[in-house]
C-alpha cells in the first residue's frame, strides 16, 4: 500500500514553560488523519536519541534519553484526529531549546521544529538595611532562583524609578540567576521604597516594600500611669508618681509599658530608639491585641517579641535567650518585616546585629511598637 502523504505542523512561536511545572508541546498532521498506527518520535538533535517514541501502537522506552525518563507522556486522546502532543513533567533548565516532531507512515515521513523557552520565577525580594554610607542609609535587595537573568529596579511609592548604587548578578550550579542591588537612601529623600524583580519572558514580577524610617510616636492611651510622655510623644520616662489617668481598656495597668501609635500589617518598617539610664527596660513589637491588664507573660506566646536589659541583656524568647554583648547599646534600631514575619534588633552605634526573631515568628495581623520602661531608664525615639 502506498503511504499517506501529510505535513507535520507545530506552533510558530516559542512555547514557554515554567521551571518545575509541566508543559505540552503540540503537533498535528495536515490533512487530518489518524496517527494511531504511525511512528511518532520526539527528539532533540539526533533521531536515534529520542525524548519520546511511540511505535507499533505503544510507547517505547528503550533508548530514551536518560534525563527524560519518567517525565514524558504522549497524549493519545487525539491520535485518531492526527493530534500528537507531548507532555513534559517537572521542567528543567536543560529542557530549553529545539524539539523535532517526527512522524512516519511506512516509507513516508515528515517533521517540524519547535522551540521551547524555559523561564523561572525566583524568590520574593529580600530587603535589608545594611547601615550608614555616604550620608544616607545603605539598603540591599536580594533574590535568587530566576531564569533567564531578570531585571531589577527600585521604585518609590509613586512608581518612579530610583538609580541603584550597584548591581551584581550570579549564576549557581543549577544555572539559575541570583541578583543583588544596593541603594543609598538620603535623609531628605523619599524613604518609602519597593524593590521589584521582573521576568521579561513571563512578563511577571515580584516586589517587596521597605519603610526605612517609620514615624513612630507613643500612644498615651496605652501608657502605664507611672510613665510620663513628652509633649511630642517621642520620649518616655518612669517616675514614682502615679498619674491619675482613666483606666481605659487600652492602658497597661501592671507592667510599665506603652505602645506606639502606629500599627503595621505589611511591608518593612524600621525605627531607632535612644536608651537612657541603666535601669530595667525592654523594647520590641507586640500584637494589637496584646493583654494590657494584670500581670502578663512577656513572650511571643503572649504576643510580644522583644529584647530586655535587666542587669544583663537578653531576648524575651521562651525560655529567654542571654545575649552576650561587648558593650551596652545606647541606640537600637528595631526592624519589623511584616511580610516575612520577622523582627531584627541592631546596635545603631556600630550596626552590629543584636538579635533576630526568625522569619515566621511574628504572625499576621496588626503589629505595634512596644516598650517597657522601668526605674532608672528612659527612651527617646530618634528622628
């Protein structure tokens, strides 16, 4: 019998696949006819080394390229209509490139070439405050796991692009790209920023925001009666005098604590606190719903993430974590990352890390600055 004459047709444009997911390479015969009894061979560069082979009415795996074993499937639902798509599972970087769809019926054969383009979305940008430089604050944005090499840019809250100080790209053993960029935030510039990383193939991006200097003020409605706030609500001190204040539900009545007015639910926020005196004190963040009445446990389980000085420095974990410091910190920077659920404490004098409650420690919800001021100590929120 004379073989049927046909053309093998595939997509003109490259097929885009996402790393780790599956994709389907489409191919069909024209005119439409059954391919159920034909040989269908998907291959890369050599006909003998195939990605997938269908022959004699069933799949053949002997001779298949090893890296495709267990990852390919010829979708047979449309074989009788001349449709011969190939599904590839768990897409890898090495899958990128040309594929040939080869079909043979007896002595006649045809083939077509397809292009597979692989792309990968990396991790969400991680923004960190690295310290002071050139009269401003050096901020770093990092991300990894991208393919191909992504675009990275800084933006202010109005969407305007901000020039970066430096940008470094690296490529790991998995051939995926990592990228890091730095920016200097000047004192009088817009300190609300976002770092955006874009995959130009997928036209998708990931973005994280940072608020370098949160304008934290103290909330007088929460202040314990022994705490005296300054008129600008930037300073607090402890005194023996018990103020005659209304015992409203928001006020702490046992521990000498006060909350910041501001509450944060997203983004990254930093504020700097000047510590005065060597008496008992603690600072950090607390849930909006933290207990205010009676004796409460100052711990993450009760909605407080803080460090404390009481003859020695320690983190208020459960149990507490002693913090051996080389010197008493006179200024501390507190950084709350709501998106990561993380709180970091930094010695603002030499930028040395003090302690970090790791990512995921702080759950979602509204989080507020928290302070405990004891006898012989005082705080001032720095501009």
